[in-house]
C-alpha cells in the first residue's frame, strides 16, 4: 500500500495540521458532506476525492499506525499528525500517479469501466463470430447504451475488434508511465474471462490498494483523453459521450440552487424546504465551490471579503476560528463563503 501511504502523506502536508486525520479518510471515501467537499477544494485535494470508496475505517487506522511505526508521521494533537522529514523523503521516492481526478470523475468511473469492458467483450466475440456467451455486465442501461452505440459506429462488425485495439494502443502510447496490463488483465473476451481486481493484483505482484489506485488512474486518464480529443479515437470516444454529470452538487444542494435561481432568500428557502438555515448555508458554500461565476457579494461585502482573505494569507491558515479571531465582524458563514470563493 505504498501509493496509499504516499497519498495520505501528501494530504497531511496540504492540511498543515488544520484538520484531523479522519478528514483524509472522509476525502478518500468521497463523503458528500459540506466539510469534506470544502476541504477538498480549500486544500487542493480534489483529485483524491472518492478514489478509495471501499476503504474501511479499520484499514485506514492500520495504515496510520504503520506510518507511525515507520516514523513517517508523528502525532501533533488529538487525531492530528504531521509528516516527518522521513515521510517527505518517502513521498519523493514514491510519487503518486498523476492522472487521478477523483472530484471530476468519481461518479462516472464505474460506468465508464462497465461500458469499456462490455464493448471489448462484444467486439472480441464478434471477431470470432461467437454469439453464445454471458455478458460481463448485467446493467440493462449499459446493454441499451451498447446497442445504440453499435448502430452508430461507422465500422463493420468484422473490423471493430482490430480498430478498437489500434485505438487503445494509440491512447496508451500517449502516456508511457501507464502499465496497460493493469487494465488488460481485467478484460473479458472470446474464451477469456477477465481477472478480478484481487487476481490481477496478485498476478502483477501488487498490493490490492496500490493495484486499485493504478487501475483508477488508467481509467481517469482515458476519460480525460477521450473527452479532450474524441476525434483521435472515433470508436472509444463513444465511451465518453453523455458520461459526465451536469455538475457536482449533492442532490439536496441542487434543490437549494434551483430555489436560489428563482430569487428566493436563504431564509425563505429554509422555510420552503423545512431545513435549518445553517443547512442552507452549507449548500450555498457548496454552490460557491462548484460555480466559479457565482457572486457572493450579496452575502459578504467586497471590503469584508478582502479583509478575510488578507488575514487568511497573513496567518497562513484556513482555520475558521483563527480567522474569526482577527475579523470579528465576519460570521463563520461569511468566512466559509470567502474561502470557498477564493481560498483554494
């Protein structure tokens, strides 16, 4: 779990003792809470959001203990740790894969993999004119997507497999740091059943946590590449089409956003939705994080915004209480809004 240890060390360095160790756990799990979402933005950790959604609290605690035993981190308060010089050296020697983009892709990664694995299976069996096989994916929506795509692809069934192969080779050639076998061993085709993640990890002599990270890294690379240059990959580009979400707001914040765009005040929205005003304020912080053009001037005077930012930079901290002590006229909500707008 070297890669996971590196990510935790990097997150600790970014957090700079301003959050507990479990803020990292919630980040890696992709917890959709206002605090975790704001932390991901403020401390520039969005790329790691939700990349270890299967990580248990027990596993996380064991890793933290291992890091302490290796003297890579040291305690600096209740549930707080800092990276040691040995930890910084460890991070240099064990760099984190660079194509991870959890914030943008965590909601679509599984669907992208389902599309890719089923497409490859079907193309492989078409190559050998085999029609009697069990689809590797059971989701009916994925089946419907593939039926639509097969009709739209301007390529014969006989040539599909070869063209997909060529596009995959071209795609992976763009990044020499990737090991395609991490992905290829998982693929199912004609008379070939793909390995499970655990089997693939064992075959590659990798820890399951590190294998998972490299697998996700490859998928995120492909999602980005196919989205940016679809013209280079006419067949694979179908995997990306209509894949991305409209925005990353939680469902509850989306409802608040809809009411906000109708001109309702925060107090009115709280009454309409029968929620606490503090909850609606949480939603507004999330909206500010997601929409760069959203103006917070209605909630925080521009002069006060500048003062909050100045103090945050002066004390080199994003801790609300420390900023509040210096800018007493600002509410915690206003400080959070300013940090959400400019602090990241």
